[in-house]
C-alpha cells in the first residue's frame, strides 16, 4: 500500500470523523470505558476548537490522526491516532 499522508488544518467538515477517531482511539488504548455520552465528547471538542490550533493527518481521504495545541499556553493537549493505524510500521510516517 502506498503511504500518502497529508498534514492539514482541521476544518469543520472533519468534525464527525475527528470525534469518532478520538473516541475510538481513547477506548482502544486506555483500557477504560469512558462513561460520558458522545454528546459530551462533541461539546468538549467544540470547547477545544475555541482555544486550540488543530491539525489532522489524512491518508487518501481517511483521517488517521489529529493533534491539538493550546494557542495560549503552547501545550500539545491532544494527540490521537486511529486504532487501525497504531503499532504499524508505516505509522512511522505520522
């Protein structure tokens, strides 16, 4: 498989894909079933959008990962990779 990845700014049309990537990644690695409903995740994301610069990694139209940096503190507060891309040799390209 050809590895074609694009780092680009998050846009509002990414919202649903990012939310599902975030939720799936969290639950695939933490071993903890987050008790908050999806509506809470969506609201948390809307809050992040206000204070963070967000980039996504896109592979042939599929979101692979995202990162969010708080623009006031310069802190990387979110870095998540889609579960199917974790622990893969080609994920080094991320």
